[in-house]
């Protein structure tokens, strides 16, 4: 499973990238706002840190303007993935920009039929939003499972990018189902390493080691 980090916080991205566990980055207008940075500047910095795809989202609502914005964003760096919303206009822009050879991440996906359309329109990634479905008492993981089944039935090459991941259990479940990629905030990725029995066991080892009076170096 590929790990993308869902943030425009350059320091957090650099720290995770150092560990070698990050395969890409996703941003959106809300994350750009949170960063307090200029979209072009911060996206360029992120693209220089991470080798993999970096999603940058358009904000236009009609296809011609989305295409124009997408082409502009793609000029920032070769690893830009243009992020487009799953609307009819977004699908038109997806078809046009993917035909030009750009990587496309179709975002704000909440149904299997939307995912089917995105694949047919040439999306490189489809982003089903798990947490936002769970927020309204629907089952985000059921959607990931449905898309996995449908894409496998027809050998679509569009990668399933599990997004709106809020918990470590979301990561486990998405991996179990076979999502190709997950994108999560840095805090969730850090939590993947935590376990109380690890802390407890380490504490006991440290206490016993102290009693030996030995040093390794
Ligand atoms: O990349 C967008 C997505 O991950 C948003 O997550 O938590 O705002 O629903 P969230």
C-alpha cells in the first residue's frame, strides 16, 4: 500500500519523507488555507521534497477553467497530480487533461458509480472520502470495497486512494480491502507506530537493563 500524507505542512512532510515511508502528498484548498502559504510556492517546495505524486487541486467549477488551472498547476513540477472534483465538469476536465498526459486525482468521491465514471474518464487516482461518509452514519469502508470489486472486475488501472482517513483503524481496513493508496494527516501516520504494550515492554526492558549495570557502547 502506498502512503500519501494529506497536508501542506512542509516541515511535517519533510520529517515523514526522511523516514522513507511517504510515496506522495495530497493537498486541497482547506489544507492550503491551514498552511497560510501561497499555493504555488508551497506546492513547489513539497514537490522538491517528495519524489512521488503531489496532488494540487483546482478551484474553478467549469471544465474550461479547470483545464486552464490544471495546466498551470502542472507547470509547478513534473510530479504534480491535478486534483479535480467529481462533478460532470470535473469529469470533462479529467478526460481532457489525462489525454494530455497529466496525472489526475479525482476527489470528493462518495459513490461507486462516481468512481466508475472517473476511471472511464482516465483518472490516475480516485479519492473516496471515508471519514466524511462515516460522519453521516454511512460506511466509508463499504465504498472502498465496492470500488475495489468494480475496478478489479474490469481491470481499470485507476488507483484507489482512500482519503479522509481519520483513524488508524481506517488505515488497517483500507489496507485489508486492498486500496492501492491511503492518504492521512501526519498525526494519523505517527499514531500507526504506537501501541501501549510496546511502551510497557520497553519500560520493563529499560528497568532490567539498568539493573545489569552494563553499557553497549
Ligand atoms: O484530501 C482530502 C481529504 O483527505 C479530506 O479529509 O478529514 O477533511 O474529510 P477530511
